[in-house]
């Protein structure tokens, strides 16, 4: 344990080594906020301390604070120096003037913090005492750090101490969970947020204030809202992540948390200790296991396997990229030969364009049907993509043969084809993470669906993942139903009826809406017998979802009891891109013997593609 656990950051020993002419700088890492540590140290040493967060227009104030501090002998803290990079050369000269030409007051200290940046002045950096802390990894390390940074005075200041100490430990656990969930990647958070110490400090103050002001009747709803929505939630940009925060808050900040030995997870290891002193909390955390199982987060063992596989894929792709970049000289010919072979293979394997005019004539009798409009738009997009890919291959072949100069874009295409990946310029039609060989097969299947629909009529079951814009098709289903029933489309929403049989057993398309196939469950599986979500087997990272009938119905008041609102994404990157978000709609599925929050913590979602 001595060598496996990182030592706690000791700011006092750093201060003891410093002098009034040696600035101190915190090199910030994810989740690090030294403001609280510095404030506590100034109180311990009975020193006055002033701070300015740098940014636009703050330079004159910072200059005055430094000059006053060096003369009067208080501490000056310049936070976020990386936000005022242009002013850093001026700061360098100012520090040199204050500390070399006229020695400052003996109690003066200049503290700074900055993200790592190559633009920071080297001379200023060299004369600083540099400090950084590696972000703790694991629940145990995160909880140890939080408890170490808490003083006895702070811990004992609340009058309602019996209630406060239990909720304080809940908050310590809650903070550690949020930070460590990032290791599960897409099953943890859609976006890896940088929650830090200031988030914890504000919420800890909220707990103390509300418990003292309302000792008899704790306003749980207000506390949960301020923690999950206003404070931690203020950093969150994705709705599914907001939902996860609220789910955790509902579990840890409730009347049950004040009862003896309140369990913090389904595992017996994690609970709120009975003896509620700061040393006892530190002792309890010190005895926790080094490696925490995924169940501590409300996750399944598959989440850990999935994140480990992703990390390996990132490592391997980096190694492949490095080896490819290192090839040169005599290897150039071999690269060109291999890329030429790939180009020839693609030319023969790419599907033909869909006959737009023929299908328009065949569907002319259906008038301005919303679904036919979607069909024709999809054909146009795919035909444009196929023309672009063929032209790109043609130009690259001519460049490799020496007939034209290879442009920068063609060079990127060449490196992608050599590495077996899809060039970025080919992914503007729809997002995909598939390797080149699988992407080509997938593209052929997409074109086949459009040909079948255009030439032989609408299929009984649609492959939603085969559209470039699946939401357009779903909106067309609602529009078709609205026109048929002579009602406003705004009054309609979908009802999701999971079918208990496969495609071969379906005789006809439904009268309203459409059957949708080939969706994939991530973080759960579907129990066909019980007709609800259930636990997947170990190593079952993805599970097939049965055919679902997307049926347009009149909107009704939502009753979520026994249901889980499952997000549907285009592909595993749940945030998508700025131009093409991955999220589509919420699909209501039966949650089984557990409530919806169970699947929220699992990160359970439906995908149209696994890559």
C-alpha cells in the first residue's frame, strides 16, 4: 500500500520551503482546484490573502494587487494564468522588478495557477516553485483526498452535527463516484466532465446551511436540486447525464441516509460508518479495497470489460498510426502498391447508384407521401456519396500513377486506405466507426434497402440504421398518421410495442407506423419471455433488440412507473459531433423487476450501429 497509494498533497511543506522572492505555481490537472487549499493555509498561518482570476480586463487589477502585496506583505494568488497568455511577458517583467530591484515584504508570497501551455514564459517558470498533483484514480483515492482536505474545524462547525456528518459522507462518496465514472467511457458519461474540489465545497456548504436553517424538517428536494441541477449539473451538457446525476442524488440525499449503516451500493463493503468523526471516516476509507468492482457504481461487469477494450483499441490504433507515419524512403513504393490494390478492390465492390428517375416514376402515383419524400431524399444523398467516393478513388489512382499532383485531401485518403480506415471526407453523409471493409458491406446493404423499397414497395420491416437521417423517417411516420387521421402532427407521439417474434413471422406491415429491426441494446438485454429489460450475461457487451413497432398515438400524460426511458443513438459515440448529434429519441421500455434509475446508472441505451 505504501507504494501503490499516492501520498496526499502537502501544501504546508511547500510553503515552508518558499521565500518572498520565489513565486509558486500550481500546474493544473483535471479536477484540481487549489483555491480551497490556499485559503485554508492562509487561515492556518494567519496571513491575509487576495485572489484574482485572470482573463480579459483583469491585468490592471492584478498589477495593482501584486504591487500592494509586495509592499504590505499579503499573499497574492493569480488564478488561471493560461487565460491571459498575452499578459504573461508583462507579468514576467513585473515579477522581476518587484523581486529583484526592490525586495518585497518578508511575508509576501506570489501564488499562481495555470493549465499546461507552451506559451508560458520560460524564465518566469524557472524561478517558480512548481507544484502539481496527479488526479487520484479509484474511489478510495478520491475519497481519501477529499477527507484529507477537510479540516476538523470545518467538519464540526454545523450545529446539526449528527445529521450533517452522515450527509457529509454521502457527499464524499457521491463526489468520488462522479469523478471515477469516467473510466467507463460511454457507459459512464456521455461527456467526461471535469468536476473539481470547488463543486464539492459549494455542496458541502449547502448541506451545512440547510441543516442549520431547517433542523426539524430537512428540505430534501431543494438540497437535491441545488446539488444535482444547479451545482454539479451546471457543468453537464447532456440530458442523459443530468438524469444520472439526479438518480444518484435521489439515492444518497434522502431520509434513509440518516439511518444507521446506510448502504451506499449493492455491495456490503460500502456504507456510511456509524462512528461519525473525521478520523474514523479516514480510517474506514483507508481499509477499503484498492480495486473497486463496477457494482459500486451501479454498473455491470461488462462495463469494465467494454472500457478496457476501448482503451486497448486506442492504444493499438496509436501504435498503428506511429508505424504508418514512420514509413518512408524505400517503403513509399509498397504503400502506393497496397493503396492501388485497395482502390481497385473498392471500385469493384462499391454498389451502383440507385436509379432515381425510375423510382420517382414508380412512386409518382403515391403523390406527396411523407415517407416517399424521405425515400427520394435518401437516394439523392447516397448517390451523391457514391459519386464522391468514386471520384476520390479515381483522382487518387491518377495521383499515384503520376498523372496529377496529389492534394492534401487525397493524401489523407491514401493514408486512411493504407490503414484500412474510412477517409473522413467519405463520412459526411452519415457517421460510422467501421473499418473500411465492413463499411463497404454496410453501404451495400443500405443501398439494397432503398432499391427494394423503391422497386418493390415499402418493406414490412424497416432497418432504421440504414438511413442517413433516421429522425426524418420517424417524423414522416408521424406525418403520415396525422394526415390519415386528420389531426395535428403535434398531438402525436410514438408508442413502442416490442414484438415477440422475428421478421419471418410478420405477414404484413402495420396499419399505423412501422416495424423497426436491427437495433442493439448497450448495457442490458431484452428478456423475450418476460417482455422487459434484464441483466446481460458476462461478456455480452451488446444484445440484439427484437423488432419494435413504432406506433403513432395521441400524446398522453407520461406514466413512467415500470418504464425506462431508453435513449436511442445513431452509433456508440453518444455525443456525436457538433454537426450531427448521435441522440435521436427516447424509447420507453419496460424496466422489469427494477425501477428505471437502475438502468440509468447502467448507462443502458439503444444503438442503431455498434460501430
